[in-house]
C-alpha cells in the first residue's frame, strides 16, 4: 500500500506528541512512519534492509495501540516474538525506555520461567495498563497449546524475522492456533528477506493472514531509504583446485553420475541431467533433497519406495563428498569419510554402505590420503585458506581496529580454518563461533553464556575475526563488522541478505566472496546473481497486487501447468500417468519401483537382440548411448563386457587382456566377461577352446567371471538370472568346471 506524504507528516506529528511514546532525540524516518501507520490500519508485512530500524516500526505500532487502550480503558497485551533471546533483549531495551506504559509492564518471557508461574503471571497483566511481552516463539506456542496464555487479551502479535514462518515453524503454529480459537490480534510481520519469488512471498503472506496489497517493501535504492544506507563494496575472489586433486574429484563425480543415471532410467530425473559418467549441467544438492522430501511424504510404502529413498540418500552423500573436496579440501573429505564410518557403525544404513563400498568414492579417499601423507606442499590445503589468510592480513593491516565475520556453511570446517589462518599471525586474532548443539565428541557446541562471552570479547577487541555458521546470521548482538567474508558462495537470497547485513549498518562496509572456479561454488554464485537481478521486480509484483490477491499469487485461481518431471514423479509415486502417457499398470509400477534395470550400451554387438529377449522376459531394460560403461550393467555393482572370441584372442596375444580385466574388476564389485562366439575365423594355430582356456585363467587371477556362448537365448537367461540375484542381494550363480567351454545354458565360469 502507499501512504501519501501528507499522511506521513500528520503521522509524524502525532507520534511526536503521543502520550504513549517518548521519541525525544529520535529522528523518525519516512519509511518507519509509513510502516508504523500502515501496521495500525491493517495486518502488514514490512520488508526493510538490515540495519534500518525495524524495531522502531514495531515501537510506533505498539505506541498507537497503547494510546487506544489507554483512551478506551480496555487494556490488552502486545506480544513481540523473535527467534533468540538476544533479539528479545535488544527489543526490550528500546521499548522499556521509549514506551510510556511503565517499565513494570514491559517484560521478557521465555523458557527460563516455570510454566505454572507464567500462567499466573499472564493473569495479572493488562489490568490497569497495556502490557508488552517479548517472547521466544517456542514459549508462546507451548503456552497456547496448554491454554496458559489468555488469547482474548492479545491485541497484537509482532513477528520479527518473519521469513521463518514456513512449514511447521512455531510462528505458523502460533498463528494457526489463534485462528482456530477465533482470536483476531493485529499482525505485524517484519523481515529483511521475505522470499525469492512472488509465490514464496505470497505463501508467507497467506500463512500469516496478510493481504499482499498491505505489504510494504523497501529496497536500498528507494528514495526514502537511500539517505540512510551505507555503501557495501563487494569483491569476488576465485581460486583453482590443485591439479593433484583432479583425479579424486573426477572419481567422485563419476560415482555420483552413475548413481544419478539410475534415477534417469527409473524416470525420476530428466535425461538431460546426466550422460553416463558425466553431468550435462550443474546439479545442486537441493535437486536430490527435493526428490527425497517428495517421496518421503508419499503415503504409499513398500520396498520400491525405500529403494528409491536409499538411492536418493546415496546421491546426497556422494554430492556432499564432492562439495567437501571442492569447497574445503582433502581434510574435509577425509573427515567426512570418518563420519560416514562412524555413522555406519551406529546405524548401518543401506545408503551409507553403498557409498563406503563405491569404487570411485574409495579411490577419491585413497588419493586424498596420499596427498595428505606427503605433508606440506602446494596441494596440501585448499587454495581458499591461503587466499583467506592473505585477505584478512591485508585488511586488518590497513584497518587495525576493524572487525571481520567469516561465514561458512559447514561447522566441521571451522576448526581447520581457524587453525590454518590464526597461528603465527600477529594481526589476526581469530576465534570460532558456533551454535549450542554438540555434533560429536570433538565438535562441542557453545552454550549461551559462552556465546555471550565470545561476542563481548569480539566487541572489546580481544578477537577481531569470528568464523561462524548460520548461527551468526541473525538474532545475535554482534558488533558492527567492516568486512563480511563468504568462505563459500550461497544460492539462497535469504542467507545472502542476512549475512551481508552484518556489515554496512553504521558506516561503509565490505563483502568478500570466495569461490572455486568450475565447481558448485561458481554455479551457486551465478544462481544468486539471477535472483538478485529479479528481486526488485518480484517485490513490485507483490506490492501492486490487488486487495485479497494472495490466492492469485499462490496460483489458487488456476493451477499452474506442472513441469513434465513433476508429472512423472507423481505418476511414479501414485501409480497414475502423466498427461498424454499410457497409464502404468500396478504390475509395471511395482516392477519399476523394485527393479534394478538392466542397462545395455547401444554400441554392444548384442545390444538389439539382447534387449528384445529381455523385454520379452519382462526384465526392465534401458538401452543407452555408449558412454564408457561396460556393455551391460546390472545395478550399481555389476558390469558385463561382451567381446568376440577373436577380440579376446588378439587381446590375449598382445597382453592387453590383463589391463582390460583389471580395469573391469577395479570398477565393479562383481564383473563378467562374455566371450561371444560370432563364428569369425581365428589364426590357424589358435582355437576357440584355447582362447576360452586362456581367458578363464587370466580372469580367475583378476577375479572376473567368464561366460562363453554364441546364443542370445543363453546370454539372456544368464542376464535374467544374474538380475534376480543382484536384486535380491544374493551371490552370483556358479557352474561346473567345464561348462563355459561347452556353452551350457545359464552357467558362468
């Protein structure tokens, strides 16, 4: 909504003379007056950049309501909720000094007070004066659930950091409880980052019962905001991974691609995602997490669902391993490996087992261990650590009284950063800052008093650099920082706004973003750039929405066409069919849920005939372009090479057969080499029996099984039999000693 300049001036004059407010010495800014006045008239969402005085908006809002209560002698309670006690203390300090209702009527209430005492305390409030409470959302939600809080006394609910109002967050539970009990307080929701799209912001408004037409959006560039904004200089610093790490990274990416290929063959992921061992485009972890959440929420169960969830969990773990190496280095990858081993000892999940047995993953871990064993050198540490230390030293040398906040996404990396950057540098005084939870024995959390002590030491200059996780994004009274460093990039607009908002509040600020070229770091950076370019248009679209249009923003008026992938996911999960596709029968659906498809390379000499034979036998088959994989793969751990007897003879004579067998055995837990007798002539002194005899001896040393045949029917029966055994997790079938030479049906040497 828009309030005229004339109305703003009248409101400013009212605030200045209001008996409920003491604003002496405070300059009220136009956007604060506009937001405060609007929030008195309507339930309102206020979006302001960080550091621009959202608490003052809440004070003006409360001042008007308190004036009404005093005039009408009908006293009620105003509740302001915030995610952390530190925020509650900040808000309480302003209200207690500026709201003229008596300090005895302004209180902080959290879990530190006994529930029974809280209920008695509420009963004595708002008897002869308005009351304002500052509460954590968990405390208010708990007291509403147990009918301790008097809903009929609630005049206004002020939600700080309102972007948390999603899913089953206490903000949502609180609002839903009030609606359910027909309580109708005024709602004021405040945040610097309401969402990335019209739909997300519309959802936030709808969740809190706010008409999008009554949302107020202010950006740094707006005329009434710009005079109070301090410039933030953004610097991006790119680094390259050491060449010594490339083989380990390639091995991990190949394993992830092969795991993702299963999703493509099952129709869960689009074919343009991956091609054999290579990804066609960057795939964020959220791609797998969203699919996992989607199928976890499905009511239907059965083995197929859990097979799919296990595969997705494997993809997530492999993706995380890639990210650890790309973003943090070999120490992070090895630490993650240790955590997987520890996790497997405790829970032994199928996904963890698959990762720990994966050839590519183990090759990467081995290569990382070898690099670490070589000791200090150019490849020992991630280049970001070197750049970070140089950046901090240079900045603090030029600005010795400055304070710096370094944000990281993963807590496990903080100790490595602190230990590498801090020692032996007289300029850098560094300390870690983490949340209260303890992850493992060597990664204890910080209790509230320890956090407060570190923050006070940071303000006092005992430390000038804090390395922190998202716990420092909001809700803590952190000293003004002159530099915020993103140790890795973020694609989340909310995270970027919250983190960058720690600088440039009282004076010009600086932001440095470190990224690794050619990795997910760079992908996230480009994704964020696209979102930043669009966000002002998003705000405009929401702000100019007609009254009552939350439904339109959410697409309630007419369902939006769903992407083809989403249709396929729903068809897979529900047993239905995407529009234009034949309905999947229950039998077929179960087979594809439970199956481990047989993948055949189109370049194989047996591709066409074998695929037809297997399809006739109702075995799930996928024929794919040549991609470096064996001719036939069954599941994740079995590879089958098909070579003509003539090819085997030549490879045996020139000794290349050894590398062929060793490579096959190295990449797959179970491997088979088929000597395909196509009737081609051999050298005069070589017979087919001799070739197979050589192959059996060579393959036995390498641990590869052998099958000699010239029949598609025999090969199809073998593949079908092996397919059943792989699906059921059984050992491969074995045969009598002489069976391979005679080509007995269904037998493997």
